[in-house]
């Protein structure tokens, strides 16, 4: 299979390159493939004639999206549209990586793929707009919503906590936002399963189980054997530009029904990552 990966230097892109070994992989960084320029997208897809494009490129700075909404829509929505349009022309399938932030977090129970999105911040709105463009443009699409991603490359919560532990004995972390930490390697493995199936549609893909950011931080320090005290905060104590959903746990319903595939617990995935 011929596969193009956009945003290939990010957390997920780096893992996809490993997981998809054996396929013909054409992996492009932001500098090599600017998805906001239609001609750039067209040239790459026409040149490499992929069977599928795994679209990881995105503007993921949640707070930055609030002050740079034009850029966020240009990358997350219009950029995805550029990729989808070229996939349509060439017959390629497309994976669009989306987010739990398309939901408002008020349900109080895990979100199914069939629940109605209602994003409360600009990042979530732009990613939902990208979803809609891809769905309306291309029949052969996989929309993959994930959450709280961490991997070997790029910035993430796990790395931030470990960096803080180098200089601090106490950290403050919110305890009233809940989600499912997800290892980028596990997400990459699930995407491999999807693209080899041609079972198109919307999929929630996170490690199983859930926790608060506070619980997540405590587990990181516990696994690493670090003596760091974690103080629980409520969201109102942190002045952040973007509103976060309180409870954005995703249920991997379609993945489990269509493939009988169960994502491992987030604790197990974290331990493997850290040891």
C-alpha cells in the first residue's frame, strides 16, 4: 500500500512511520508539505499516487487557537479540505485525525461516535469543521477522534511533568477535567488496522479507562519513582484562554464492534512508555 503521512514529524506521525513499515511510506513534515497551499498538496498527491493519506498535520495549540482563529481554521479546516479534494480526484482514502474537544464535556458519560458534537473552544470548532469538510467531500474517509495524546516526539503532558520534576518538588494540576491518556504508538496501531480494512467512518480511538489530569500526573511520577507532590486544582484557578471540556472520555464503540479490537488500559500503555 502506498501511504502519505502529513505532519510526519509529530507524535503520531513518528509512530506511524514505525508501525507501517512494509508499506510504501511517503512522510512529509510541515516544511515539506504545506497543507494550506492547494498546489503543494496537489503536487505531492499526484506525484506519489497514494492509496491512503493519513492526515496528522494540524494546529494543536489549544490556547493559541483562541488568539489565532484564522490560522486555526486555515490549517485544521481548509487544509484538511485541500487534502480531501485531492484524494477525491485520485481515488485515495483519507484518515483525518480529530479530537475529543469536538464535544462540550457535559454528558458525564463516555461519548459514542454517534453523539452530537458541540465544541466549546476554537480548536474543537476548527477540528469539527475539518471533519465535516472531509465527510462531505470524500466517501472513503476515516475520522479518528483521539485524546490526551503523548509520544516520543514533540511536546506532551508526560514530558512536561517530567521536566517540571527536574526542578520542582511540587506541581499543581487540575483535578476536574477527565479524559483518556493515549499512547501515540497504540493509536498508530489502530490506524493501521483501519486503513487495511476499508471500513470507513468515524472511530473513537483512545486507551481504555479514564482519569483526571491530576491522576495522570500522579501516575507518571509513581511509575518513574519520583518524589513529587501533586496539588489538585479546579479549572477556575487556572487562567487559560480556551475553555476545556470537563468530561471528554471517548467510547471506542465502532472500533470494538467492527474489529473486536480492544485498546489496552491507559495505565499499561503509560508504564510501557516510561520504562
